C-alpha cells in the first residue's frame, strides 16, 4: 500500500478545488460578519464565488496543458479570466438589480473572489505581499471593466472572434500573456469554451437568489 501511495500522483485540480472551498468558507465566515448582506444571501455569494474562481482555474489550466502559458504566467492569466467573468456578472446585474443591490453585491463578490484566489493559488506569499497583489488586482480589474464597458456585445451572432466585442479584447489580453503572442487566431478559438463556462455558471439564477 505504501508503494502504491508513491505511485499515485495527486490531482492538482482536485487539490485546488478542496483548498478553494476551505478558503472560501473561512473567508466568507469572516467577511459575512461585517457585511450588510444577510447570512443566507452571503452563502449563495460564497458558493457562486467558488464556481467562479474554479472556472477561472480550469480555463487557465487548459492553456497551461496546451503549453500556451507557463507556471509564471498562470496567476496573471487566471486573474484576467476573473476580470472577464466579474465584468459579465456586473453587466447582467445592471439589468436585474437596483443600483444599491448591484453596488453592494459587486463589492462583496470581487473582494471574496480575489482574496480567495490569492489565498488558494499563492498561499506561500507573505501577508504584505498578498495585500500588495490584492490592490494590484483590484486596480487592474477596475481598468479592465472600464475598457470592456466600451463594447455592447460579448460576441457577435455569427463570429465570436469579431472585433469590437468583449471577447475580442479579452483574447488579445490572453494572447499578450501567452508564449505564442502572435497567434491571435488560436486565442480567438479559445472564446468558445469561455462562452460555455459563462453559460454553465448560470449567473441569472444566482442573481435572483441575491435579490
């Protein structure tokens, strides 16, 4: 049995998921005490953040496994996915929630999403390094959301790679971070699993629970 233990390799995706759930629960317990969102709604928020971050991790892992990015780029690429997904949650929330509800939700969601991502992905960083990275992530997210807000469509009806869409701009950001920075076509093709991930997250159902 000991020999088999050495032969069986740990599953990094499963390990990440387990650590993410643990961190999200711990952080949510702390944050909910200071939040104006009810405990029941905060639990829905926590569960959604777990799905959100895990989707970012899964999508980034695909790029790493395809040798499009390396380990040094992994966290930066994951954060770009997080920016995109948060932006799209905010856009849908603008049609479903009041201004106050939307502001309150996005503040809590972005905080828990980035803190849990950093804690899970980079646990060995010192506290001050985590704080610095968190501030950098938040500043970058604000800039990215402002940029994405220029575009009405996440994709065109017939071509998810068309210019002047959110996914086109996102694909360019990922391309810049990838090893093959000249292969924009490959990154545009990556739009399809992104759209599927957004669909699977069922954002509208989550927002209805938060109302």
